[in-house]
């Protein structure tokens, strides 16, 4: 039987994941805002969605090590 590998919490990896998900959401929001006529509001909406989504992504990635 294979032993389950323990995950260790890596703060740099968690920060990169949080930042990456947030940046992707902001870029998608900017594209939607550009198409709708207001890039600034699209960026704001992307950040509003991206930060909690990034936190959820970090939680699911590192939930076994917490």
C-alpha cells in the first residue's frame, strides 16, 4: 500500500496562488469591462471576485496541512 504524502504549508506558494488567481480574475474583469465600456469598473469587479476566489483556492490546495 502506498502511504499518503503529507503536504507542508508553503507560504510563498500560497501567496503565489492567491496572487495568480486574483490577477487572472482582474484581467478577465478588465476584458469584460472593456467590452461593456468601463475598464475601471471591470477591474474593480474582477478584484472583488478574485480575492475571495483566491482565498478559496489556497484553502483547497493546503487544507490537509492546516
